[in-house]
């Protein structure tokens, strides 16, 4: 009969715990665990020294870790290693806060197991593995919960240049992903993103090259701007007042043709008199 096996996260460096797991008759396999420090049988364990347990209550990490443990299809448990109540005598935290934290964990269906030291922790992990020897090793996997809001954000965020934050803003404005997509031409994004998103949404399936090629081609073939050159001092004129800017442009557009200079004008009577004298 094959020995039961405990999975140990590669970031867990408690060699003494690992040694006692082996001495208790279990094998050890090091692997990268997404959540937790150990997997034994149907259980996933997060190991904490009493000092770390108290600190995680104070800074709130404990409940964040508890939520992630709940996301697995295994039974979650937190191992508190050491004398918790003796440690509390030297810490500036009310014992009631610790009791309250344990009640929260209990309400989340997360077990709390106390061990005296690393030796007992190793024995505990091997016992958990031995209880499930017939079932074999079960690698934890995260439960995929159907969250409509998350899926809606992910749908719009997958478009080039949108991302989760802008996707959520679009959903708040348009109500549904379908309504947002139908009105994509009115999205408040720059022209480049509009062009790329239009290509993604309106190009027939299988009829286009890669999007990277399209972006690169448009970047190299972009026509020069048709906007007229702005005089260097135009900014200073506009800063003097918006009304002045409008007045200057208006007077330039509607100015009537100016009469020729008097010095260059010829008097018809003088011309006739000169001819008669001649």
C-alpha cells in the first residue's frame, strides 16, 4: 500500500514541519499551490505562528486569506502554531478581538486547529493525509462562480484599449454590454482606439490579418495632418482673452476690400486737363 502524500507549497520553507510529516509516515511532494501552504487529503491548510495569526487579525490579512481558502473545492483550515493565549499577554490587542475573529472564521466554515509546535503540525498534516489514503491525492482547484457582473466587465474589457475600469464606466453609462456595443461609436475614447475597436467588431470572421499588423500598417501610413500651421504667437493671443480671439478671426473674415492708397489714385479731371494743356 502506497504511503499517503502531503502537498507542500514551494514557498513554504518550514523544513522542520516537512521532516515530521515524513517521520509520521507520509510522503511529501513540493508544488506551487495557488492558495494555502499544505494540501492533505480533503483539506487545505494555511499554517500560521501565533505571532503571525495575531498580526493578520490586526492588519486584516486573515480574512482576505480566508476568502481565498473558501474558493477551493477542499475543506479549509488554519493551523495556529504555538501558545496563543500566552502570546496575547505580550501584545496590545484585546483577547475579545481574537475570539471575534475565530467566530468569523467559524461562520465562514473555516476550521481553526491549534498545535503546540512544528512537530505537532507535521503530525496533524500526515493524519489528515492518512484519513483520505483511499481517495488519492487531490490537487486543489479554484471554484469558478458564475458572476454576471464580472463576466460583463470582462467582455468589454477584452476589447483593445478598454480594460476593466473603462469597461465598468461604460456599463454604468449604457446599462448592458449589448447596449454599450451598439453605441460604441459614441464612446469617449481617442480616435485610434475607435478605429481598432471598429475593426474588431465589424470585420468578418477569418477575413483579416492580425491586429498587430493592422496597427503597425496604420501607424506607418498615417496621412499628414490637414490642419493649418499655427503661428508661434497664436497661443499668447488666445491667452489674452477668448473674446479677443473670436474678434480677431471675425474681423479678418468679414473685412471689406480696402480702397487703394491716395498716392496711387489718378484724378480723371487732372488727367484731362494735362492732356488739353499738352
